[in-house]
C-alpha cells in the first residue's frame, strides 16, 4: 500500500512543527529546534512500518486496533484474495465479536478458550470441524504473536496464549473430517456425461494433471507453454507462493490434456480459460426446452453476479450440483486430485505422485527433490 506522508510545517500560533494526519494534529516541538525534524522523520519511519495505521499507546490498543493492523499486514503478505487471508479474517472475526473493545494486553487464555467455544457452537452454514476450529484458534493466536513482534502488545500476552492446546480427537463434540478419497471411476463418468463442456473439460484436465482446484480455476492462456512436445503450465500463484523459498510450480500436459486446451488457446493472454458464463449458456443449450423468440427474460431470484472465472467454491458447488443431478454421492475437486495421484502412484510409485501433485512442504522436501522435471514430463506424455 502506498502511504502519503504528511508534510511538516510551522504552526505559528504555537511556534511548533506540526503535521495533520487522518484528522489529527501531531506536534514535534519548537520549530527552530533541530530535534524537531528528527522526531518528525522518526514518526514517518514508524508510520511506514505500521502500514499507515498510527499505533496508539500500548495501554490504549484495543483488539479492534490490533486486528486492523494485522489484517492490513496479511492482505499485503498473502494477497487480499488469497485463501490464507480469508482464513485469517474468519478466525479474527469471532475474536472481534466477543472482545473487540477489550485492551489487547488484557486478552487471556480464558478469553481464547471462549472464542474457541463460540466456534464449537457455530452451526451455520454447517458446524465447523475439529481441525478447522484448531486452525482458526492458531490463526487468532498468531495475530497476538505478530502484535508482540511489532511492539504493539506485550510479549507475555502471546506467551500465555501458547498454553491453550488444540482440541483432541475423540475428546470433543466437534465433528471429525473424513479423509478425502479419490472419486470412483463410475461416479466420475456419470458426471462427465451430463456436465456442460466447460466443466467437463475442467474436470477431465484436473483428473489428468493433478492440479489443485484453485490452479485449474485460475488457469490463463499466458500460463501455458506450448513450445515442446509436452506442454507445461507454470503456476506462480499457488498456495505456498508466499513462502520465502517458494519456487514456481509447474504442471505437465500430455496429449489428452492438450486436446482439451486447444479449444481455448485463441483467448487473450490475460483471459481465464474456463468461464462459468459459457458453462451456463452451454447448460441452457442442453435443456430439452428452450425460450421462445421474444419471450420476456425471467427475473433473477438473487443478486448473484456470475464472474468471468470459477473460484474454488463455485467450482466445487458446480460439481456437487452435477452429482445431485446424476443421483450419486457428492464428491469435490480435491477428490479429482486424489484420483490423479492414485493413478500415478499405482504405475510410477509414491515419489512420482508427490512430484506430479507439486507438494513442497519442508517435511517431504528431500523426497520431492529426487524427482526432476524430466520425469514428470515423461509421465504426462504417457498418461495424458
């Protein structure tokens, strides 16, 4: 965020150097004192560090103020539209609802447990899982860790919050998440038979490449390199891209995937390949009845606007609707990723599956380092 620094000027009635920032006057001492300009420059430097949000005295910093600083930081660090930034906002929301006006230095482990208890009682749109509640609790605690590192709150506040342990499996009423299983072949084919071409192509391409749902949804023409026998897709905006040592991830597209993508290569470089507006149009064309010429447009029941690309949420919901239409058990995009991994692992082994999926966590970096780009391309050439 670009911050416009206020100009120091001589306030003649008081004889001091003064600035006006966000409707407030700040004085720095006698206009003729050399220390005045130093104090002003120090204030500007601290403002830049704090992203333009003037920090109050530590005793007066409420959790509302701390959250404003932290969310600004997260928006810049992760990106405003990133999944992680969205998770932070949801985690902080409950803290603000219960303790927004509370001084940040007075937030205790008991308060954090109260936040967790509220998350445990949440039922809309559906009860949160134990893993999600633990994740939100960690993210809320991370806000206080960041505040301590910035000198906004006292360190012992964060240290005390570290004593709150996560919910344990089988020791709470929170629902447990089920392991994501690969979509059964028969269910996959049932959905492909009735899906509009846009969705059919997305589902097929993901099942061949093992790309993440967000990577499929965000695919643009400019990401695809068609200069070699096996096409590659460089994905710079992936879930681990914010890490300091993160490398661009790539996916390899073999003959079957290329056949799908050829239909979209004439799009502008910046355009998304898979447009839900086209899917809606294709779905209407498949309907057994059509609108008469000149028939009035049916009023929309909601104010929802269809975007020019799928999000992970809208992609998942589209697949769920197709599963309901096919009268099969719903499955999601991550089951397609698991499907692709299973196919590769059965034929090439675990390390190859990890390479195709693009995992890069520190725990398994040694394993993934053994698989090079040439091997992934060879797999794509044969499997598609």
